[in-house]
C-alpha cells in the first residue's frame, strides 16, 4: 500500500496524478491475492471486495455490487467474446453520439428492453383492481392548458376522426375520487404529436382537465392512430436484429392526480389498433385495451357537445374507461412487501 509520500514521488508517479493529489489523496490498498477464473477467488470477488473496502455510500455500493454480479454472470453464461464485447461498446458509443434533446437512444434502449416498464412497476406497484400504469414517453409537455371537463382538446382542422372520451375516477373501495386532475396528451389522426410539427404555435391534442366533483370527466378530441418510435439509430437496428418492429399501437396518455392518491401515469389503447401484442416499449396491457363504439347520429353528436361542422369522418368514436386509483398508503405498503420479497 503506497503512502502519500510515494504517491507524490516523481520517480513513481506522473505529473497528471501529482496535480490531482493537490486536491485529494486517494486511499490505496495492497494487492494480497491473485484473482483468476476457475479458482476460489475470481475477478468478481476482487472487484466486490475493493468496492466494499473503499465505498462510503451504502446505496451506491448496493447498486454497483449487484450490477457487477449480474454483468459478470452474463459474460460467463454467454461466454462473451472479445469481438462481441467490442461490438457492444461500439453500440453504446453510437447510442450516446446519436442522442439528442428529443431522441435519447439510451431511453429508447431501456424502453425496448422492457427495463423502463419494469422500473415503473417497481416504483408504482398496483394493488389488485387498480389501473395499470406505464411510462409517460417522450412527448409530454408542460404547456398544456388547464380546462374544465367537457372541453375540446383538438384545435380546428386537426387531422383525424372525431372522438368523445368519458372517464370515471374511483378508489379501490369504489368511491368517487374528488379534486382530481387529468393530464391528457396524444398523437393526432396521422400518428403525429403537436410538438413534431415544425410550425407548432400552441398545444394541440393535450390538456389538463379538471374532473367533476363526482369523479367523472369527459372531453372531445381526435381518434389517435399508430406511429413508430424513432428507429434510425442503434435501437432501431437492435429491434430489426431481433425481428421486431418500432410501431406503437394507437393510444392516449393520461396522468391522473388527486390528493391522497398515488399519481397514475398510464395509456389506453383501442381494441381495433394493430401492434397491441408487439408494442416495442412493452406498455400495452390487456386491462388498458378498450372497446370503442361508433356514434352515427348527428343529434347525439350535439348532445355530446360537438358543434355544427366540428365532427370529422361522419362519425364520433365513443371511448369510455373507469380509472381506479390506490391511496398513497396502499402503494407504500405494497412497496414494502415487494422489497422484503426481493431481499429474501
């Protein structure tokens, strides 16, 4: 184990390290054992012991120890070759270089490997009967207008067919949830979000709806259509190598918030949409797939709040869903139970 004097000795240590030692002297440890595969002391053991000896952050140590264990196990299980590891490094390097403010390849990679969905389930566990959640995706914005229930979220001449959405918000006891806010955002009838249009001047197909006192809400809008996630980068190449596609089923995003209840971020899907079983980001669940109906009677359109000339496509799609929220306490208790099981 080197002393501070040895570390600063120009015969032993180069200029760059000596300059760094002016601010911080690292802790050094002696090398007491050789590590070797197929022995009782492998590189995995050595890495873990080093981190355990030096780390002062318990949570960081827990995370990295688990990562090293599983990463090394992966290399052993697959007998990873130098060429395969080099290709993996190139893939990750490319993911970093090709990421932008609006397209993060690492987020896409996490999504397409199911990791984002798993982390959401861990952090927002749902008791039986509660509405399933999912990640918000990359198209959420903070500038959506706050509007009362019964409003239209689609600007005039928005591409797509007309839709009427009606929702209820209840707790696990079937009671109405009061003072709820429902944040809604979606693509239009061309599968394009408003922020993807270069001439966007104001929010469209999105809004923060103030639910009624009885826990219901409704709005008029446009029926969304399916669209692809970005597939021109390394994540798209990986999907193709796995025989998968980048196409997301039609859906509407929701974030439902109410005092005393766990925030719900989710998405709903019409049953007529393609790609429900092959969603590239693993966000679809059977409980979130809805059967829509068509309303063809213009008199009924008016009763739903549509003004003359507002209906596109000669019909209105009727979409209904009952949201069920668990309380903060119910989710916290479930999280504790799962944490205990993971440590067992």
